[in-house]
C-alpha cells in the first residue's frame, strides 16, 4: 500500500536518544513543578517557623527567598502578606505580582484570589478565567463562585445549567451556600428539570449547616409535603430555626403561627 | 605576523614554525573535544537512567492519579450532564491517556532499527573516510575513533544532518591535500582546528540544553537533594500517594452519589 511505503521511508528510529520534546516532557515538567513546590524547601520551612513564632519581617524575607526559587505556596503567602502589610509594607503591586506568579504555577488559592482581584477591578473576563482554573483545581468556593458568575452572566454567557453543575461540585464538597443554591435551582426547575426530592436533599444538607434560607425552604417543603413526607413537627422545627437567625419569611410565618397555634 | 631576522635564522622557515604551533593547537583542541564528548555521553547516560527511575517511581503514580481523576469527571457527567461537565471529562480522559503513554510508553518502544537506504549510503560514505583503521598516525586514529563513535550514534538516531556534516568536514579538510604543499598542509590544520572548535561549541550548547530541559532540571534538583541526604523521587512519590488516596476518596463519594440518586 502507498501509505505503508511512505511511512517506511519516513520512519526515524529514536534510538537511545533522550525524549526532551516528546509526549514525556509534560510528565517531567509536572514532576519538576511538584518538586520545586515540595514542602521540604528549606527557605519555606524556615519561613513557616518564623511566621508561627510571630517574626513576620523575617518570615517575609524567607518566603521571598523561597518565592524567588519558584515555590508557589511561598509566593501565595508572600502575596497575602503584602496585601495585609504583615512583615512588609502594604504593597498592592507586589501582592498582585506574587499572586499572579503563584496562580500561573497552578496554585489554586492564588488563582481564586487573583480572580477576586480581577472582579474587584471589574475585569469580569479575567475574573471568570481565573475562577475557572481554581474551580478546575477542586477549590469548593471557586466552584461556587463560578456557579454564581454563570448564573449572573459575569464574564461568560449566562447559563443556569452550567451554574447548577458548578454548584453541585461545590455542594458535594460540603459548601452550604452552594447546596442551598443548587436546591433553589431544583426547586424552581427553570433551567434544569425540577426535582423536589433533590431540592429537599440539598436544602437539608445546607440547613444542617445553619443556612437560614435553606432551613426556611426545608420547613416549607415539610409543610406542603413536596419531595418529602409532610411533617408538621419538622416544618415547625426548621421554620423556627430560620426565624431564630432573623430570616424574614420565617419570622412572618412564626408570628402568624404563634397567633394561630400557640 | 612580522618576524625578527634573528628568528628567521634560528628557524628553518616561518611556515614550519606556524605548522608546529598549529599542530599543537589542534592536539589541544581535539583533546578538549574528546573530554567534552565523554562528559556529554556521561550526562546523556545519567539522564537516561534517571528518566527511567523517574518514570518507574513517579510517572506511574501520575498516571494512576490522572486515571482516577478522569473517572471522577466521567461519574460527574453520569450524575449531572452539562457542557462543562462533559468538557472536563473529555479533557481529563485525554490527559489520563497522555500520562499513561508517557509513563508506560517505554515498554512499548521495541527500539527497532530500520534505517532508510539513503541514510545507510550516507553512513557508509562517512565510515569509509573516518574509520580509525585508515588513520595516518596515532593522534589521528584517536580522533577518528571519536568521530566514528559520533557517526555511529547519529546513524542509530537517524540523524542524517550530523552524518552529512561529518562527511562535509572530511571533504573540506582533504579537498586541497591532493596538491600537497606546506601552505596547503597548514590550511588543512586550520580547518581541522576550526571544526574541532565548532564541535566543542555545539557540545557546550547541547550540554546547556540537556541540563536546562525539564528532566535535566529535575535531575539537578534530585542531585542537590541527595547531597542533603534527601530522596527527591521518594518525596514526590509520597506526596503523589497522598493525592491518589484523596482522589480515591472523592471517586468513592461521587460513586455513592451516582448510586443513590443518579439519573
């Protein structure tokens, strides 16, 4: 076959040559990055000890040394120290610089902070991009924030279906706000198929963590028996819990009920 | 170069003096070249061995981690279908495949040596000119041995460019020798020195490239750690095992979700 003859001619044996530019270079790059960011970096260890002893200027100097060596965690901590003016004079430019360096190395907290910095400067596209990277890095509140940006259409075309996906990832990690938002989307059933069962399930998880809106909504579901069996006692329990936190709807409901059913 | 008359008297001819000087120079440069060549061969060998250890102890763990991560994202699609869930799953699966190939690919390389006819011809042309058996003296024999090693390596790697350069060098050096004469012999020496210096520069560049590469830097880091009594590959493997355990936990969690209230 023609193909075969051609591939025979073009075949170049790799011999014992090193695989510098092959598919392997990325697996080497990961190892090098992970090694550079190892917690056994001596400047980093010294910095942590100094920080814990409250010697912040010394800690900042040591973090700075490790940061120059490419230690992402040190770069991130250094950026927060510049932000707070801790051990170093407050300096937004330095904070932003180290935050970006760490973010570009894949440090998820730095990515999330950078996203917030972009957001504060009304750079929604930048905020979305960095938030997405932090969310891909499994950071729960970045996943939640990404959900919010999808829901509000900030830096991206609005999509509640996408929002639901990111809320779910954050909710699975136990973030109460995300659990409540996901339950809302199931309850409303506009962009994703309505499911009172799912709504009740996620409201309950958020309610157990103290989310007032989720407690109120869960109470409501017990009251009307949607997604769960009607249960007057639990309706009263969750509504009162929400009211104790000052949830307006719950307060109205409790006042009305106390009048009617003391 | 202007020479004092007294020196002219002392020395048979200015050409002979220049000739001796150039011969010495060539010997020195070729000695330096041989040393560089040995260094590079050593580094290549060390990096190759380190590469194998790295893939065996760390690379396979990256492959395992990426496989679990890919499964998690695929389960998430089962759990809740959306464009970004599918995009994540596709990306994670592709990455897992790439990592797997990178980590286990070595086993699938049978190292079959099947040079093209044109490469074979080129190699023969080079070999018959620089074979150590054809050297005129001991110094040349030593140098030819080195060139022959290089030619063999280039041939095994399918590196036609290096073979062609070896051939061109030889032709350039010997083109004028047919009209033997002092001046031409000197020119020949100058060319040989030039070639050796150029090769040293090329080896220095290769040295830089090797140590500057990702695997080279990793190797340098591992060597530095080992001087501190640390085992960098073991540290990397330990932290990866933690990440794998963590990913495994997340996979089981998403599995339970799928079976509890999947689609």
